[in-house]
C-alpha cells in the first residue's frame, strides 16, 4: 500500500485513482497520520443479452443512405 500526504494527493488525484482502480490501496495522510484510504471498487461484469440485442436491431428501420448523406441531411434539416 502506498502512502501520500493530503497536499500531494490533491495534486495527483487522477494518478492515485488509477492506481486504486488497478488494485493498489492508497493511504492518504495528514500531518503523518492516516486519514483516508483509496481502494478500487469490485465490479461484476454485465453480460449482454444477445437475443435482446438482435431483437432491438431487427426492429430498427433500415438506412438506405450512406453515412455521409445521412449526416448531411441531419445537418441541413432540423428534422430527418
């Protein structure tokens, strides 16, 4: 576990959060005494329901225009 003082933690917060997200516990001290600890959050991966995704995309209207033409129409008209 790494230890940093509060002033240093303020200056390097993004780096410390990345370290904590990577599994390292980071202790923050004030006047040499521990006051807080950063640790990563355990997240469970979310599974994608393939059948629901296929049903969603099958229900979408088919686009006949290419991407550039689609963007031009959206840009030039308030509605598509």
